[in-house]
C-alpha cells in the first residue's frame, strides 16, 4: 500500500527498519509468512526515499541490501511500572536472568547446557544459582522444553516464567545479579536496555547490536557454549566484573527519551535530498 501510494501520489516514503532478519536470518523464517516478510522488506527497501534503522549494525545490513544510505536512529529506552512480585517469581537467593520469547533464535538451550555443566561439575563448591527464563512460548519451543524435561536436575535450578506481568518483570530485573542474553541474532536487544534501567549488566553474544552499550556488557561468540559458560562462571564467582559495570551504568548510562528519538528520526527523514 505504501509503495503504491508513493507511485500514485508522488509521496515520499520513509522506512524505519527494526531488523533485517527475514533476509539475514532466513533459516528462522522459512515458512510462508517469513518468505512473504522477506519479499515485503526487499520491496520497501528498494522504494524508500529515506531509510533509518534501530542500530548501527542493522543500518549497515540494510545499506548493503538497499544500496542506499541508512541512518542509525536508536529507539527510546523502555519503561516498566513499579516492581511487584505477588506470586514470588523471584528466587530468594541471587540469580541470573534471561528475557526473550522462547524461540530457537534466542538460544535458550545454550543456557540449559551451561547450567547442566555447572550442576555436574559443582561438587560441593557452593550452590548453583537459579537461572530464571522469562519469555512467551513460541510454536518452535519444543526442543527447549524437551531438553528441560529430560534433565530433572535442571529443574532444581531453572525457573521458566511464560506469563510475567510488567510489574513482575520489573521485580525480576531488580532482583537479578546480571542478565545473560545468548541470542543468535537481534535487531536491537530490548532486554539489555531494560536491564540497564535497573543498573544490571549483561553477558551477550557478538550477534547482538551492542556498540552503544559495549562498556556495560561482555560479548562472547554467538553459539559458543564454552565461552558463554566461562564468562557466566567468572561473573558469578568474581564480583568485580559485575560490580564495576554496575558502577559504570549508574554513573554513565542516560536513558534515551521518546522526544530525543523522535527528533532524531524526523531529522533523518528531512535530511533526504537536503530538505
């Protein structure tokens, strides 16, 4: 419809790209809906007079496909209501949190691998912390739940919450020690930004746009289970990497407002053809 309107009325078309995953991550979008999304995205990129993207990384990906300039316009930071945990979702002892739809692209299974290895090698070295996984279910989450069911020992230290309210999510961010986010591909990484609002650093993968928050996170190669495990253990066993990042977040992190994001997006649109 937007492309037709542009041709019919001579309107200018501005496109804001959240991610390029229907094209760059086609292995996760092979169904009819995903194929259609890739076709629509390609059409819109080709027709757009102005292009903006949610991160520097996605801007570079979009520019490579569209052969046009793409401006990175970071989204506003999210807001959550006051924390409330009426169901007692937060473990009573310190824990690690991950947030995201339970989909293979989010790679929750890699965290199950890490906790399985931790539990097997613990041998009286102190209790293994809880891993709290928060995310809606997805039609492709079968492998994750089969793996969890196959190892009862994991269930003693892995809590899955598929229906957290916003106040409960806020409470889970407040109570965690840090966030682990092992996704294989992202357009932005909302949970990383949400965690920053609670002064919590993240362990991420190098497949996640993190150039704007690199000093608050530590990145490991995407899909590298051993690297992920080693960093999680290091952050848990040695408080310094976490505490130093918490101090940096409190001193340096400035949440991005809706006003600032909207003004930047408007500037990107109006800059086309020098207007």
